[in-house]
C-alpha cells in the first residue's frame, strides 16, 4: 500500500473511531426527563399514602379512583358499609 493511501486509511479509521466513541458516550449519558405527577400523588408523602388516597382520588380524579379500586365509588361505599364493623 502506498504511504499516502495508508495515511488516508488511518485518518479515516481515526474519524470513525472518534464518532463511535461520541455515540457511545451520548447513549450512556442520561437525559433529564420531565416528571408529570398528579397533585394527589405529590401530596402522598405529606398526608400519608393510604390514609387520604381514596378521598383525594374521589375528589380530584374519579377515573383514577375507578382504575385504582376497580370499582365505582358507590360500590366501594356499599362494600365499606358492609365491612365497617369488622375492620374497626
């Protein structure tokens, strides 16, 4: 191989290696992510996790209550009244 061609191949290899290292570094760096938290979730640490969760969900996020409890708040009230004496 001619010296000029060898120098060209070596410089191209260096450029490719440099680009590969840059890509690996950018993949490994974590991007700052935006966090979306509902208001009732953010207050969980202050007010208590289970103590106020149901009340907060009923007032602020009815579909969240249905998703969390897998029943409507009316059905939950009926079930709670039936079990109230046993769980106090």
